[in-house]
C-alpha cells in the first residue's frame, strides 16, 4: 500500500488547486460508521460526515447491500428516456417526505448544485419573472447558477464572471450582526428594513421569481435565521406571488435534530432542494416542489443523462429506511443536546470560545480573540491539534468549528471525540500547539 505522502505527491501533479480545500495530509482508505481510517491504518473520529453527506455513517451495511444488489441488476439506463422501478418509486417517496400536504413532483440531478440551478429554472419558468433573491453567507453550489447564488468566498466569483444575471443578494439575518444590547425583535426589524430597501429603490417586486434561503445556514457558520424574520420573508413571498425555496442539501435528513431545517419554522416551502445525505453520499440530488411549479417547463428543459441513477436511487431507499428504522432524527436531537451541553460548558471554561450554536448534531462554535473578534490562527491550531489526536473537524468562515458527525455516531465515540476536543482546547490555552511548516493556511 502506498503512503499518504506518495499518493498526495502523485495527485498534486494532476489535481487543480481549485478542487481541494486545504487541510492536512491525510488519504482515506476506508470508513465505518463514524470512523475513518487512513492508508497508514490510523483511525479518526469523523466530526464532518463528508460535509454532512454521510448522515447514516460510512458504508452502512444496508446501504452497501442495496448498492451491490442494484448494481447486479441494472447500473444505469437514463430515466430521461425510460423509467425504472427503483428510481420512480423514490420520486414518490421523496415527494411524500417533503413538507407540505399538496401534490408535488421531483426533478432529479446528481449534485446539490444542479438542484439549486433547477430552483432558478423552475421559479423563472413558473412565474415568467427574471429575478432570484438569495442571501449573504449562503453556499448553494458550484455550477454557474448555484455559484452565482453563493456568497462565501471571493474565489467563487473571481476570474469566472460574468455570472448568472438577475441574482440579487440580500443580507442574511446573521446573529453575528446583532448590535450590543439589541433585542432579537429590533434586529429582525433592522434586517427587514435592509431587505425592503431594495424593493423601494430599484427592484420591482413583480419581477421577482423566487427566493432561496438556507433556514439554517451551513457553510455560513451553522446559523439559524430568526423565526420572525423567516415568517416575514415567507409572508412577503405569499403577498407578491414569489416562489419560496429552501436549500436542505446540507441541513436535511435529520442533521438539525428535525427531518428538515425548515421544520424548525413551521413553514411549508414551495420548493426544496436536497442532495448530499439523501443517498448516503452517492451522487443524487433533487428539487422537490409544488406540482404546478414543477410542470411549468417543457421537455427537455431539465434532463441529465446520469441523473436518477438506479444504484443511487437504491442507496437512497436504503438511506431513508435506515433514517426511519434507527430513528436518526431523534438520535440527532438527543445527542445534539449532549454536544450542546459540552460546548456550553467549554464556553464557561475557555474565553476563546464565543457563540455556540447547536441544532441537533449540527454545530457552529466560534473561536474568538480577547476582543471577541474572529480568531483564525487559533482555530487553525485547534483543528490541527484535533487532527493529530484523531478527530476530523474543519472550520467555517475561518474561525468557526464545524461540528457535523454522522448521526449514527455511538455515544462512546461522541464522548471520546468531545474529550479530545477538550484536550485540544486545553493545549491551545497552554500554548502547546506547534503547526507544521505549511499548516498555517487552511480552509477557504
Ligand atoms: C447548503 C448547500 N447547498 C448546496 C450545496 C452544493 O452541493 P454539491 O456540492 O453536492 O453540489 C452545498 C454543498 O456544500 C450546500 O452546503
């Protein structure tokens, strides 16, 4: 077996810089549940779950079996031309699973990004209007449509423009933006005025097709919008005939302690995008939405040859079975409480821990300096120390620890991982962490 260094050395000759977000030199050999093993045989507790695409854990036996059995039967024939049972039954299942007691249809793809492109297409198609509203801090993907909706890194727009026209970015009600002594109600009022200003000054509301939002932003830092804000936004869309879409690609399938992050708000969206964990990381995505919106485009306005692949669909059926049978949504809620209690305790012990935001097994933990400002170097050190101690964690926005373990993580693994987090905090406090020569720049 080749070493990590050999594999990475060879890979460096062929992988473009834009395709890897730099962390540490590890090459994964295999995974099981919430554990990953590198090619040197070292085990890691996974607090990232492949960017929330492994909610059922790595290589869940039921998912593996479903993939194997389907691969023996039919690997692919594009549903763009002919149906297969496993994919078509999944469409019904997904339509039933999405919130809203109204007829729905499901357009499939292979990545979260193309599901969000679909959101743009169908919203425009249904309304006949051009503009789409999205929010600062959002990440919606990497295709031209979805990267235009995204607002997390200048490198996602630098050198690649022009991006898609008529995408308008408005300020997400990020709780970091709350002023000292401002109440949540005052904050919502202020953010809502910023939203409305656009419609009072240059953007005719009757030209807006759709709004897309992550009710709990993932890459933005695991930050929930205030409920009152989302309610206003939803009411605004009802008043003006605008399609209301939520992106559940990162937060769906139990991640936030409910099946969907929008379930925290009691709102039924017109459109909902899914990907990542739906098929336990196999390439499958979908836009699920009200029938009349989903029927607004004519064939072949939205087809991909490999979308709706039956092996991926079989994996998705098995994934949904596992989520239901192992009660993973409840598990996320319950273990999320354990993790929240841990991080809140850490907050009282270490003054470099700022806000702690936890929704199920879904957390953003801010690392701050003495002035309460984002501390990226400290975050880098803590993450490196965790890596050395066998815990995979990454940062968001440079200074937020991203906590998203597989929902199947055992109580013991969770406690062991959290214990190592405490050890890393202690090591940072005691100034004991030395970064490797190239270790000072991680993340995006
Ligand atoms: C909220 C959200 N939407 C969309 C995407 C894009 O999904 P994909 O990378 O599968 O295209 C991501 C990926 O991180 C995401 O977090």
